[in-house]
């Protein structure tokens, strides 16, 4: 103990000889400075890891090329700090990668290098097939994207090492989370900007981002889930702000929100309390008032035990395809527990393959079971718009017998719930059939004196129904 005390005094006196002339006019002595520096070196880091997030498409590739272009749209203010890519290269082999970006879509600029900005030009280590390979280091220049803005990226390799997927009609068009939409329909590129273009192709990979509008200093060492960087040797405390968050709250707001972001989802529910018919299946059409993904359905059944249910969908109307199951795509095949009549029986979202419906597009759904268990309501007129909210318009549908090729009973109103997630950040005003309109509210039931010139006026029994919710004049 005595030896340690003697050594400590020698160190402190030596340090005092070095810094003494600089500390005579200050209240803090050089020994104090040395002690603080030592404590600063030995103390554990209090920096909080940054909550970097990743949003990806798929890793089920069937093609290979030297490059890939894709678009994204921000649903919140975000800053992109890196990408994940898909390559067959593995085993520690280094892979030269360039990442280029531009505001707006890549379409029309596939060969125009001057339109793009290089944000990464280095090497990465490939993780092999069916796994993300991070393109993420301090060398990646952060890319801010404002809410509602589109940004495009071009990943360029020196050979055909980049995996991607073929996009076919009917495939998923978007990959959405609460902050960003990745567009599935991108392009593959042969080597360099002068290389050939192959589209539509699906980029295999994702983006790494933080919420906020101003870039932060981000590296693999200070993000959540990875080890923090070892402390650096410093003989004196830092007199300027550090690059990492302080241990106590700062007086300024953080660059990214601390609260959970709002997920832009919606639901549309028809009437459940006036069902008067039962079928093994129901068909109906919706019209989307803006780009969306249908992510779930609920239906009306009197059953309170297990119900086997399948859901099919197709672009356009069900009419003309009500007897031909080959026109439809299966998106649900599961068993749920019925909740009884008048209460929605929801199909779990993890059993539902999302369905993309673009603005102004009509989409048909066929919900069917293995018995006459689905409730519906008799309609007034075939093909009539019967209900609406700010996102979806519902048309009169049909009841179906057990066999898809069986009899179709038209003029039936589906009883159910549609759960959807919007893609556009600002859906209004909507655009339907090429006519720009503003969304208006509708009145139900309408008063006898209520009318809209050139509006849509239909008769439901003895009551007038005014349907002007986002519809163009007719």
C-alpha cells in the first residue's frame, strides 16, 4: 500500500511539472486534472446506443446481375445510414461496392451518371445466399429523406454478384413498415451506368435508418445491439461536446423522436346487425381511394367454434369470374374461431398475404368456407356503391354456394371488416378515374331536401342515399 502511495505521488509531481505552468491561474490544479483524466479513462461509457432500424424486401432470389436500382418513399422523416444487399459471396471474401442515390425515381435516369450522387465506395464482406450483407460503415454518407419524398438507390458491383428476384404480374408491389415504403418493381443493371437495364426486378435487401431529419454520427460501434467502442486514451477531459449522447438529458430536443411512431393503418367495417342471408362464400369489390395494402379481413358468422376459411383475390371486379376459380389468387387458407353473429371474426394478419391495391383500382375478394356459415345482407341493386369511408368504397357483391363453380346469387352485401395500411402519406385529395376531386362527407340517411347537383343519388328502400365521398361527378 505504501509503495503504491509513493508511486502515486511521483506520478502526480511529474504531471504537475508538465502542466503546472498552464494551471497556475486556474482553481483546478494539475493533480486534479490528472485525477479526473484517470477517472474518465477508467469509467464505463454512458453513451446510449442509437436505435438504428432496418426495413427489407426479400432474400428469395432467382437471378444475378452486377447492379440493382430501386425506389423508396418515406412515411416519416428518416436518415438512411446504410443498406443490406444479397450476394452469394461468402467466406470472408471482400466485395467492392458502390452505392449511388438521387431524389425521385430512378426511372429515366438509369444511364445518366450525372443525375446520381455517390454515397459509398468501399468493400464489404459477403454473408452468402439468403442472408443480408451489410453495407454500413462510417464511409457511408447519410441520406436524409423527408416525409412523403421518394428516393432512389443504385447498388453497383464489379461483376454479376448481386442477387435479385423476378417480378411477375400479381406479385407484391410494396414492402411497407411504419416509416418507409420499398417499391418492389425496380431494375437490374449490367455493369456500370452504361450497362443494360432489366426490369421489373425486385431488389433483395433493405435500408438502415434512424427517424429524424438531421444526420447523426453513426457507426457499427454505437448502434443498438452491437458492442460499444472501447474508450480512447485521453489525459484531460474533453472541453467540447462529444459525438455521442450525454448521460443526462440535454437542453435541446433529440434528432429523432423518442415516442413510438404512428402506424398509418385504417379499417372499414360494414353493418353487422342486419344480416339476413347465409352462404358458404361471399364475393365483393372495393375501390381504393389511394394506394394501400390490404392486410387483414374479418367476416360475420353465427359459428362460435372452428371455421375453415379461404380468401381469394383478383384485380378488377368479381363479376365475370364468379364461376372461374382460375382467375383468382389464394391469399388466406387458415382456421379461426368464430365469434358469433353480429361480431367480426378476424383473420390473423400473420395468416394473410398482403394485397396491394393502387389508387382508383378496383379489387375483388372471395371469402369462402366449408359450409353455409357466412352472413350477408340482401342488397337493393346489383353493382351499387353501398358504403364508404375515407379510404375504401364498397360495392354490392354476391353470395356463393359451397363449390366455387356453384350458383352465384347476386345483389348481396358482404358483412365484414377490411384492415389496410396506406402507402401515400397524404391521401387527399384523391384521384379517381382521372378526375381530381376533394373528399366530401356523405349523409346517411339523407334528408328529403338534401341533394348535390351532378352527384350520385341512389335509392335504398324509401330513403335516399347520397354517395359523394370522394367520387367524381357523373
